[in-house]
């Protein structure tokens, strides 16, 4: 029905009715974005935990590894979420308990590297593992220990970005070459930081936010790494400075989720790679830090994490389809 016909039925001038219709439409979009109704809820993880490592395999399964569990112990438990079945199963446990470890997939295989061995935030590890034939196989150790960093794969390499090394904030990027079965060292971030979000998209590795120390040192810096040139490039700043976040890439977007300061963050912000600008996505229904964030297909999955700053825990799984039109 046309605006003119509707206005005649309603007894309103066409221009007045058009303004009302547009206002109603805008309110509907705003409510959905603010209220989180765009998010779906998945089956809760078997174990509530925080400071986890997460990676999505090509099989449509998400591997959640390590982290702190209730009571404060570091766990080696691995739990696998099937995105099609919306169900969980137990995976082979890591050889040791870890928190603040890093995980990614490369060549169809799941890797877990580094992390703190504990107790608490102590004893960063240089150990690296790959899951093969249902068991964890240990790789050559990293050139130095790393924890609270990020991992991603691009150009046939696994990259470990930022984090804490043996002497404070790491100043180099570590690269694992599975063809040579060896590690190499590349330039580090222009702004060294820990508790950052790291992901790969379209051949680049992105480093988003992070912090230099406590939750009062959150940063808005964003950089991306080109493997071929081994160079970092500065990108537009993250709209909300945050550390303790995670990032994932999909649908042409680099998405920053979660984090903590005085409270945990519900804001979800996406960098549109083609337009080179940030925009807001629907807010996370369960704000968290130390969470796992991955993409599978067009969907963004957010798993576990601390619901309040510090040592808190969650088993929540929330899902956002990145194909939804922008605000």
C-alpha cells in the first residue's frame, strides 16, 4: 500500500505519516542493536571458565582450551562445540594446565601455544602443541615464552603477536612455519601490548586494542601485519579503548568483542576492511573479558570468559550472524 493510501486511511497528511513510518523503523533497528536481540544463544559450555584459548576448525567445530576454572586453578581441559548440532563434547586434554594461552588453526589443524603455567599469572610457557589424530603433538618450543598474546594464521604461517615475554611486554612477532617445522622472529608491534585481540582476514593479521599493564592501561591502537613484507601498518583507532578482549574476522569485518576496565564491555565494534572504518554491531548480551571469539561461516561465536573484572567465570555461548545489514 502506498504512503498516500495509508495517509488517507489514517486521516493524516502524507508527509506526516511518512515521518512517523520512518521514525518507527529507526526505533526498531535501534532497539534490536542496543538490546542484543540480534544475538542467538547456544548450548552452554560444560565448564565455566575464563582466560581461554579458542579456535574454529574447518569441520564446523570450535575448540576451547585451557583457562582458569572456578577456584582459580589453570586447566588443561579441551571442550569442542559443534556449531551445527549446538552440542558439546570432550576433547583430548592438553598435556598441562594453562591460562592466557593462544590458539588458532592452520592447514586444518588446531594449535595451542604459550600461556601461563601458573600459579596465577606466572611462569609464561614457550611450549607449542598441535592436535593430530586425536592427540596433542608437541612442536619445537617457541623462541621465547609468551602469554596473554594472540595467535592467527596467514600466508601458510602461524603468528604469535604481542603478549608478555620473559622480560615484560614482547617486542617481536613469532612465526611458525609448518613446512620447515621451525620458528622465526619478525618485527613486533609498534605499540607493544598484552591482552589484545588478534585475528586474520584476507591474508593480513590484525592486532586490536590491548593494554600495557592493569585494566587502567587499556589502548585503542590497531595494526595489521603483511606476511610477505613482514611489516606492520597502523590502522584507524578502535572506537573504545579496551584490553582483555578477543577479535575474529569474517564477512569483510574485523570484530572486537569484550574486554574489561571498571566493568566488562558489552560494546561490539567492527572494522570494515573495504571501507577502512569502524562501526557498531549489536551489543553482547553477556559482557565478558578473557573470552573466546571465533567465526565459523558467517557467524561470530563468543564463548566463556569472566562476566566481571578479575577472576570470574562463564559458560555462556552467544552467536551473531555477521551478514545482518549494518545500522
